[in-house]
C-alpha cells in the first residue's frame, strides 16, 4: 500500500497475500525470462544480499531487458545496481540506507543526479531499521518497536511514529513493516522445490523471503533434495517461501558470491573512470547498460564479455 507521501506503509492486505500463497512442494524451476514476468511495473521489488555481496544481477539484467518501469526498490545497502536501475527507468523510488558501489567509491554520481533533480525518490532508513522492517513484514505485524533512528533526522524525514512503552514508559519508535510484492535473491544452491542454502553472510534475505508476496531465487547450482537434506542447518529459506527457482551459474558476477567468486573491483573502477570521459553522467551508465545488459541476448553471452580468464581468476580467489 502506498501513502500520499509516496512511501510504502504497512498493510494487512499485504500480509494476507503472503500467508495464502501456495506452499506446496512442487518443481519451481523456470527460466530467467519466465521469472521476470512475476515482477509487475510500479510494484515493490526487494533485492537480497548486501552492497556488492550476492547481487542477483542475472535477474536484474533480464528485468532491464524486459523494460519494466517505475518500481519501488528496497535493499539493505544498494550497490552499482542502483545506477543501472535508475537510468533504465526500472527504479522510481529507492528504499535503503546507502546507495554506493562500495564504501571506497563514495556516493554514486548517478544517484546524486537523479535525487537532486527529483527524477527519482530516496526513502532513507538506517541499516538496522531496514532489517527490522523486513522482520516485521515476515512476522505479519504492521510495525515493530525499537529505539533505532529516534535521535536522528531520519525520524523526521519518514514521519516516524512513536509511543510510550506500557511496561517501562520508554519512548520507542514504531518501525513500519515492509511487504514487497516480489523479492529477488541469489544463493549458492537450492533444490528444485525451493529449499535454498546460503553460505557466508545471509544479510536480511531470510526475513525478506518471509515478508514478500512472491520470491524469485537464482542459484549457482540446483542440487538434488537429498544433498540439501544432508545439511539441513544450512537451509536459510524453506521451499514454502519460494515461487520460482532459476539455475544461473555466476548469477551474481562480477559481484561477490561467497565461496564461488570474489568481486571484480577492477571492472567497477573501469565503470567509474567512464564518468571522466563521457559527455554526461548518464551517457556513461547508458553505455554500460547497452554493452552488458541489452546487447548480450543471454546470460552466457553476458559472461563472455568478462572472458574465461577473469572468471577463473576470481573464482580461484574465492577458494584460496
């Protein structure tokens, strides 16, 4: 549900749609093209991972190729994907705590351009508040009490509601729930039913998957259910949360996927250098989108742009 201010607000309808989804154990394998059809224009898309960790770039590439527009996109910490989603028109509103490729890159010039010119909206929350919003959404409650952001200007910017705790009298913030229409998450492995195992940092993905009405997971590898059952403690997202599974090896490349490959920072630095010679900030990003997202017809074609040697090198670094 969207408020008059343009911000997403908690809605009982959102939770009911999550709660009645088909929880059956069925084969959920689809193609990237089929998966992206679950994302409707103008809806709310949540992205898993955090900053350049496990960016589901394969599905985001397909989203841009499909020409989807006007989305509200939420993520704990946004990375370079924010540039591509803004310039392509896919993202109209960003709900996050940070928009930068990585800390060392500083604020994205594309983000500054779009926000200062009011061509897009930025709803800022702290990183912890983002986690609490997804948590509340996954729990099926409209908000969650906390002390986070009470002493900051963020509370004023988002018109945060407060109340006095009936037990202690403490002033607490009411952090509103997030129930995205669709969540897209990249993981190391999953079975065909949607039991998803994530190695390394899980970020907010488990709560995002519980909070979203629909969940798309891209996985480095789809493995037999018997393999999943050998290590059930590693299953972070259960099958009944997931609507679509796509097997996409290197589905987060050139970003990081723990245990599989490291981020290719020289590639990101090259993208940033492009701003220096381009006639405009947007020209650099549009050139990148054209080269990496629009011209390659398949994800395999996209990976060929990086070359086998680069992929092998950064895959080896992850295993050292």
